[in-house]
C-alpha cells in the first residue's frame, strides 16, 4: 500500500482486467453423450447376442433411436437453458441410466416368468420414466432460472419432505410394505418411493436453514478438550433430525433412508459451521441409536444378524445376503459377461436393491470399478460445483445434493456388498423404479442449474471511478490515499 | 465454506474407495471360497452346463457325459457297468452330491482345475461349452470283471463282500469291488423323483450298498492277521531267541490255550489239535493256540509296532479317496493280546489293508502306497499328470519277507488255501475266518499274491454272508475261489 505502488495520479484508474473467457464445454458434453449412447447400445447388443435367441432384440434399433432422441433433447435443452453447466453431469447420469435399462431388460425374462414384475416387464416402464425424467429435467431448467429462489420455500420444502418420508410409516402396511421394508406408497397400481423426492426437498431445506443459522450454530459454543461443545438449545435441530431418523428406522425398518437423511444433515451441518464436533456428535448419536433400536426391535435385528453372519441361515433370513455375495464371487475379475451369469438367484428385487449383483457377476470387478468411478465422478462434479458457486446457499445446496447422492450409492452398494447391514434403497439411475429415476433426474437438473450459475461469467464489474470520499468514508484527499479502498486499516480501528 | 467442502470431498472419495476395496475382497480374495459353498446353486447349474470329463479304465470310459437336448441340463452323466465300477467312479447326482472319483477328482472333471484354465478360456472365446479333464484309472478291466462276477454270483441276498487287488511293485490298484453295489446312473438321473426313490431305497438297505466296503469298512481280519504276528516273531524273536519258520515254539499248546486272568480259552478251528508247534506248520494249518501263545510271548508292544508298520492305526491313507483306518487296539491285557494276535478281539481291517499286507511280503518287505489314478488328461486328452509310485512303509526286512513268502506258499501247497492249488500259477496266501457276533456267520478272508516268484498281483477278498451253511463259511471255501479268479484274470 505504499505510494510507489500507485502508478498514476488519483482519478486516472486503469480498467480492471477482463474476466477470463470461461469455456462452455457444450461440445465436450455432446461427445460424452455419444459415448454414453454407444456404451448403452453395446451393452444392449451384448444382452441380445448372449440370449438363447442369439441375436439382437427386436426393438434394438427402436430403443437406440429413442435413447439418442432423449439424449439429444437433454443436450439441446442444456445448450439453451444452462449453457455454462458442468459438461460431465449429464453424460454420467445418461450412461448409468442407459446401463440400468439394459440390466433391467436382461433380468426381465426371469422376473416375468416368476411373476415378480408385470407381464410386460419393467424395462418398458423404466424407459418411459427415462423419457419423463428427461422432460422434467428440461422443465426444471426452464422454470427454475435461479436456484436461490428455492431458499424462499425452505419451510414448505421441509414440511413436504417430512410428510413424504414419514407417510409410509403411518400408512397401513398393505399400502406401504414391500418385502419387509415400509418405505413405499402404493395406490392405483403405482408404487412410489417417497424418500427419493423427500431427499431433494430435505436437502433444499437443510441448505436454506443452515445458511440462515450457520453463525449461531458455529460461534455460540464452548471449547472443551479441543472440541467445541454447542449450546444445549443449538443441539435442537440435530436432536430433532436424530429422533426423526430413529423413527424412520423403527417404523419403516429402513436403515438406509434413515442413515441417508441423518448423514446428509450432519455433513451439511459441518459444512455450514466448519465445526467437526457436529460430526462427532452426529456419528455417536446415530451409531448408539441404531444399536439400541437393533437390540430392541426384532425386525431390525434380523437385518443386523444376516449382515454379521450372512451364511448362518442360508435358506431363511440371510438367504439374499448370501446369494448376493455368491453373485459377486462368481463374477470374479472380468465377470461372466452380460446375460451369462445367474444374478436372478438372489430372487426378489434383483432389478432394484440388488441390481449391483448383476453388475458384479456379469461385468466383474472391472465393470464394478468402472461403475463406481462413474458414480464417484458424478459426486465429484457436484462438489466441484459447490466449490465454484459464489453464494453460500448454492454451496450448501450443491454439496448437499452431492453428499446425499454419494451416501445413497454407498448405503445401497455397501448393503449388497456387506460393508454395512442391508437396507432398502434403490441404486440411483440403475435400479428399476420410476419415482426414484424421476427424482434423480431432478437432482441432475438442480446440479446443472447451480453449476450453470457457478461457471457463468459475472456481469462486467462497475469501474471504480467514483470520488474517493464516496467509497471511503475515511478518505481525505492528500492523506496518502490513492483513491481506492483497500479495506479496513487496523491502525484506524485501534 | 470451501475448506470443509474439500474435506467432505475426501470423505466421499473414501466411501467409494471402501466399496472398491470391498469389491476386491469379494470378487478376488473370497471368490473361490464363496463359490465353493454348498448352498451356492451356481455350482449345480455349472455342473450340468459343462462337458464333464470321463473316468477311464484301460481305454474305455466307465463314466462319461452325453450331450442332451435340454438347455438347462446340457449333459447327462452315463455309467457303463455302473454297479461294477461304482466303488471306483462313485456317482454324480444333482440331489445327492458326489462320491469316490467323481468327488475327489471333481475339479479336474468339471474343468475348474487351474491347469485347464487356458483351454477353457479359449473354449469360452470360441463359444464352446466349458469342458473338464479326464481321469485314467489303474484298474485292470479283466481283474475287475472277474472279481465282480465271482463275488456277486456267489453272494446271497443278505451277503456282503469286497475285493481289493493291487500291483505289489507299484501300489497301482487293479481291482476294487464292493457288493452289494448300486447303480450310479439312477442317482445321476435327470429325473429328481428317480433319484429320490432310489436314494431312499439305498439308505433303507441295511447292507449299505453306497458304502465302498473295500476302502471304507473294516472287518475283523481273523487268521490273515497271523501274517503280522509271524512278521513280528521272525523280526523280534521270542524270549531272546531268534525265530525262523522252522522254529518250534517252546511251550506252545496245540489244543487249548488258557488265557491268564480270564475264564475264556482259545481253541482251534473245529476243536482240532495242531500237528506241531513249528511256526511254518502252525501258519499253514492256521493254528490259533500256537499263534495266541506266540503273541503273548512277543508282548503287546512288539505286535502292535509291527501292526502299525503294516498300516494299522495309521490314518490318512488316500487313494485319492480317504480310506478307513484299520485298527489294532492299544493297552491290551495278555488275554486280549492273545486274541488280537489271531486277528480277533478288537482288531479290524479294510480289505485294502489285507492286500497291502500281502504286497509287503510280495515286494521284499516294502508296501508301495496304493493309488487309483494312473493319469490325468486335459480337455483334449493330453496327459497333464502321471502317477509315480511312492513307498508307504517298510514293515519287514527282505529276509523276513522271503521267510514269510515261503510260509505263505506252504499255506497253498500244504495248508488251508487248497482252493488256490492248481490254478496254473504258484500262489502265496493266507486264509482267514473271523468270528463275529452270535448268530452271524464268520467273515471269510483270502489274502494272496501271485506268481509267488515274480508277484504281479496282491489280492484280498472278504466275504460275509449269513445265508451259507456255517460249515462252508470259511476263507478257503468262500473267498478263495474269488481270489483265484482275480489272479487268473491278471496273470492269464
């Protein structure tokens, strides 16, 4: 701040350097989308050629054209509505969705024969919801031009989210229970997994709420043994979320939903406050609570038992866990090849919660790793968006969406692969389930919207040519001030 | 807020890393152990999709896979001469698992053997079914036929029997017969109900047809055990004096042996009086009173040590099927020792052990480990492994073997094994007639080898049949003719 630093007399200010040109990367996205199409069609051809018919499916080219049309629609919509959006999000989601369609169609013959899905199979249904998902993505991008608008609806989101998540618990079992887990809403022949929409609403609410309360939650705390202990009343939201998570666990038998929401909340709490103590409290509360619930409630305990001892009751409770492990074991390094393994042996939900079995068995460790990398990259782009976006709500919202997605992948795959007890979540984009697919495409739309805002260049900055005394209340001409405000001067404050 | 976002990014990376590591754990480290679980139905499916290898005798397959028109069960297992070869092949059943070579050579037969990995990888790339390797057995088809026909034609419906024949110079098993036998085709049937009803019938049969009596059942050896007692006497001597076949055992009773601290006595077959206490004569005549006395004079440890050198009490003999352990009891009183020395009390042996006893004498004192697999072949029939004979034990010296050989030849020429006279070859043998419980006929044994001067086959025949006249239930009359057929089949 010395005099020598100022090149010229007051008033003659050099214009600020131009914002660097930010590439939109839309063409890269297009190339990647073509890659996603090729991958999906190659896998679909594999399934057809390995079937007993030994030739391509009769609808092979119809599906190919339809898939290409959906991808083209998405691409054009992003070019038009979110031109600066991250170029990886859409192709990754499209590739996983395409693979999911292939896997579901591969499992359909068995599931139709065993009356586990409607007579027409579930691949067609999933394809329809892929189209609906694409349309909804365009609609979200069209109507939601600024993600910050969602802040205004924080409490509406919270209410809607809580109702959606809690609804299956209060509905009669006949309307909510599928294979022991009460996490569904069934009516008029439709099955909806409300938690999938609930996760979007709750993350939106968490982001808005924590954005508003972050200072209180971060600063009003005592430090004991190097850990910041929050004030009792500030523990309220954490305790409320914990109680909610435990209720979900008990009523819906669903460790997955419970862990996903609570985990996302605790991590977002940490993001907002930068206080690691929240993580410690959150972890302790969840593990303690879950262990207590497992001890008290037999139906939760069964799931823990088959996790700890998957080969203990291979014809009963732990049958699916054991069969799932056998599928992975049979896949080995390179897999049996699509349509050449026996992932249907796991039985119920082979195309939903257990769809990773098919990946592990037929695509092998190599295919599993590739899929995990695709999911990981998706999460990474979400977090990158959070790093780049300028507003704190956007940061919390984007990272919240990325985290909830990562947790869902981990909880679902980890349950099937016996890292954690088995839960009842569908694998994002991969598993059969229209509501889940729709919700995940909305998640992509939201991330595209935020990343568009993050990477969009700012409007040109106002040149700082106003009189110095307007900018600097302390500014006194001839006081060694060059007319620019350099921030508060410590010497003045004392 | 970027600092915690970066930390959360690392956390998310860790979540994916955990999944990736777990994938490695499941799909590489634990893959083979999970795949081997009994309830893993993939094994059953795989078994019927693979062109399973054959079990070969000479140049003929006794167990082979035939292609079917079904897509789920692509191959059907077929056994030719199923019942005759059942102790060798075992069975391959979708409901009842596997047995014998089908069990012990399963990974070679079903193609999972790592030595077949390259061939099956190529087959997969060519779109062909996976295939297994084949097993060539050491069985001599003529000997097996002779043994099975002789045994089954003689046995009544309540009788059981077994034959084990080995080449004393190598240990190669030449015949392995168990009766009554079963038809492995029915256990491998494509029809589950055929399998189930047949398996139920087999399990309800008190004679246990599925049990391989040559390898996996033990019987009292009776007088055949006198080979071991003689070996101990010739090796260790009695009372500090060395013993030869011509030694007359001083003090040995010829009619009745009273047992110390016991009310029971040992007498001879039919209450006869033995001609002399000369070891060789007592052996030829199978004189119980002399041998019971010899055993007591030798002491429990000498007899037991010799029995163990012959293979008694030694677990873990595999051919590759695991065999039952022949037993010589421990901590014997003198009375029990006397009875054990003539192969009674709690002494039991498998028919295979009987053949091994004969082969020790035939092979200059050394028992070659018995084996059933001559060669292993890959999917295109090339040899990938050949058997090399290994020594199992050397219970006796060459000179003792020569002495025992003389004694065993004398059994045929001057003693109890008259059924082996005049069969065109000189035979060395020992008969056995072991008492069982009251109301049961004795177990009839013949342990023999031939030709006496250049042994090519050592055979043990066991017959236990309650439906013959007790006066006919002797080793010589029941087991002897069967041993003669086997010897003629091998030599002829």
